[in-house]
C-alpha cells in the first residue's frame, strides 16, 4: 500500500466509493475512444430528427451534422491528424516540459526545493502552494502543468504526502483559475465578449478588464485559506502517511557544487527577467500593445515561450556548473528523457483530441449549450435566485464544454441581455459565469490537463486512476464553488463594488 488510509465517516466512505467505481472505468485512452464513438452515434440520431440550433452570437441556423454520413466520414479521416497535432494543450504541455524537464533532470528543481522550502515555516507551505497555484493563471493554462508536480515535490521533501501537494497545486491552479491579484489575459478576453453581448441591448455599454478586479483580489485570499484548510484537514488525513518507494530518494547526497550552481542559475534567471523587463519598458516595445500596455499584448500571448526559455537557461546553467551538462548533446538528451515521461500522455491526447473535435464539428456542443440556456430563460427566475441557478447551470455545462472563452461566447449573447433587462450589470453576470466555470474545471474528465496530472500522480501511486483523481478533486471543487457563492452573495447584499464603479445593478 502506498498510503495508510484512516477510518473515517460518511463523507470519506462516499469519496472512497467514488474512487472505487471510478477506477473501474476503462483506461482513459479507451474511455475517450468510446466517447468519440458515442458522439458519432448521437450525431446520427440528432441529424435524423432534424435537430437545429440558432447560434446566439451570429444568428446562423446550425444543423446537427451527422458524423456517420459521407461528409462526416470524410471529416473524420481528413481531420484526424490535424485534430491531434493542432490540439492546443499538446503543444503547451510538451513545450513547457522541455524546459521544466531539463531543470528537473539536471537536479536543479530537486535541490532548490529541498534547500528553500525546508527552511520555510511548515505551517505556511500548504497555503503558499495554494496561493501560487491561484496566482499561476497569469501564465494561463501553463500553471496547471507547472505547479502540481512542483507542489508534490515540495510536500515530499518536507515529509508529507506528495499526492496531497499535487492535489493542492492542481486544485488551486484549476478551480481558482479566474482569481488573481493582477489583471490577466482572461479578464480582457471575457470583457470583450461581454461588451459585444451587452451592446445588443445598450450600444454604449462597455465592460472593461478591471470590472471584476476587486472581487478577484478578495477571491485570491479567501480561496487560499479554503484550499489550505481542505488540504490539511481533509485531503492529507484521507491519504495518510506516504510510504512509497521514493522515500529512499531523501537519503541521496547533494552534488558538491549544488549551492554554487543554484546561485549561478538564480543570477542567470535574474538577468533573463531583467532583459524581459527592459524590453517591455522600451518605447514602442514589441512586447506591449499599441498603447504601451500589457493586457492584451504580445508579452502575454507569448508567455509560454518566455517561461520555456527561462527554464532552459536556468536548467542549463545549473547543469553546467554541477557537471551534469558537458556538451550541447547533454541538453538535448535531458530534454529527451523528460519527453519519455510524457509518452502515455501523448497517446491519450490522440483519443481526447478526436472526441473533442467530433463534439464540436457535429454542433452537438452548441445545441446542448443553447438549448440549456433557453430552458433557464423560459423558467423566468428573478432576483438572486436567478444568478445562483445560472451558476449551477454553468458549473454543470463545464462537464461538456471546457473552453472558458468558447462557452462564454455561447452563453453571453443569451444571458447578458436577458439579465440586463432585469436590471443586472453585465460585469456582474460575468462574475457569476467565471466562478462557475472555474470551480468544476478540476473534476471534468474532458479537461485535457487531467491526464498529465494523473500521470504525475501515478509516479507516487501506480494504482491511482480516474476515480482516485476525482475523489481528491471533488472536495476542492465543491468547497470552492460554495465559498464563491457565499462571497458573491456578500458582495451582492452589501452592494460592494466588483470592480471600479461596478455594482450588481445597472
């Protein structure tokens, strides 16, 4: 046994049941292959009944397309490679892990974590992991790849269950995705869609990237506390003490020049950051937008390559100093070793990418989203009950459509004008959407980053499966959502601004 699980009450037995049932599901590759086949069958049935949907943004009448038809067969065959190679998370994960993998393989991350985290007050480690996870969305989805394995290593080095650290890191980065102390690319993206939807009713209405800023700032600190408490009071007691074979690694000695190597890597990393900052501050900088700002900007659009080069630089400097890198060949070899660890993930992505592509091409995703939204509109809820109902609807819809921007592009033209007619500010509707969309990110099997985090988890527990993963994420998802609902109610009833000059009502 990898962990010692303590006897617990109903809640723990319930999650143990979820884990047991979930782990009986097929291997993820087979599971997503079956789901893709089910989409093909469903598209044939929908098409036979003449199912159509009007896109709320363009007004275009869309018919559900039959994947089992001649046209569908042509699409399946001609798009298969593009679906795989063009699947955005694939390139993101592989690129990030080239740099992070290099830093890990030369031993830099291991040494840095051991020497820095061990000196930190133990009581703050969990909350630091959660805080960094939440703040990590400034680097977009990269946080879901970068933070969980680092958090697991941190927990392991201080003698705590690494799976708990992995869970805390991924839960914070995924479920806390919309919160941040800074204005991020997500704010600009969603605000633009909200403005377009709001102008259906009022052509002068503009939603800015800072309209949810105050709420997001408060959310960071509140969710950090909640995430830390869930980890220490629930997840770690459930997992018990870690007894994996990797415990023996703690006895290995550090390389003789490790301290000097880490210092050199820090100097190189600092110089790299200084160069980036100088480039940003240059007049007419190629990294800023036309107004000299960063939201949106080429800097944020290129954050993944910027992070990649950062890790390559510090990893190479560390490796050269300790003697692990003696030639340019060694750099490539270490990167290749890092890629080997992702082999199972690459295989799984092939099936996942086909399923998501079929779901989108057939227009079933649009049909489900639009008809679900129309159903809520016909119910004619009023007051705060409408907002709470909408939050739960979006949280559930996230199990079908995981792309936050795509889902908001479908929902906003329906809900923003409708809520404006009831007197609600579009930025308030946007807040409700954001907290719902973020909370269930970590429990939907369609989230592509679930696969990579599960592969990290299996390094510590080879028996871990989808059920294990969902059972660990569910407490975070539920409590983050409930906490956010309480927070939005506090802002609502106390009329606290969600951003500069933004209250719930117009």
